[in-house]
C-alpha cells in the first residue's frame, strides 16, 4: 500500500466524518513523518457503528472483503485489484473512554497525530504503538519500528527487543 493510496482512504474517511485512526506501520511512519519501509496494507481503527459507512465508501472505490482465517466482525481486510489493502479494526467505547467491545482500543489509543506526505493524519500515539509491538513473536521490521519510535520520542525499549539491541552492539 503506497502513501497516495493511504491518503486516498484517509481523505475519503475524513470527508465522511468516519473518525479513522491510523495504526500499524503507517502510524509509525506518520509519527516519524517519513516512510521508513514498504507496507502491505493500511491498518485503521474506527468506531464499530461507522463500519457500514466505511464498507459502502470503500466498495465504491473497488474494495472488497478478502476472507482471512482470523477475520471477524470487528477485524477484516478490504482489498482492491491494484493491491491497496485496508486492515479494518473496529471498537466500541464506553462514555469514559474504556473499551466496551470489538478490538480492545481505549480512547487514549486514538489521540495521536502525524503526517503522511505532509498531510496531517490521526494515528495511534508513540507510547501505545510501542506497547502494541509487544506480546507476540517480534521480528526485524517490528524492531526497526520500535527502535525509531523509542529514539524519536524518548521511550524506553521494551525488554522483548533486547536480543536485537544485543545483535546491533555485537556487530
């Protein structure tokens, strides 16, 4: 998914008041204000109540759902013939900002801002992105994202990345 495709989805969502928040690799790049690597898709979060609107808008742009083994009501992938893919995560929040359902976002996860090709976009804030990059088997792409975020925003590197830090200090 290239930056122009990301901004196409962002602009469409913004024009229709969908309250989209960019997550994943594109959120990292938005916070860093530069594209650091290629991304296979765009991860987005939005309120579950807006899912029908998102589906309708993206269907009008040629996106169709591509079934995946881990797809469910609140997490699925929409893809277009040109390779653009949107990994959709929806949530339901309580009035106090805690999670009531769907993907377990809380209001604070949805408060960051960054830039893609100079365009201001809402994204997951740095501290939460670093936290989201733990709790699973991490790889070198994860390490590169986390390293850059930690360096730029003064965040301590999570212990799960110590092997990558050791590898770098031994080279």
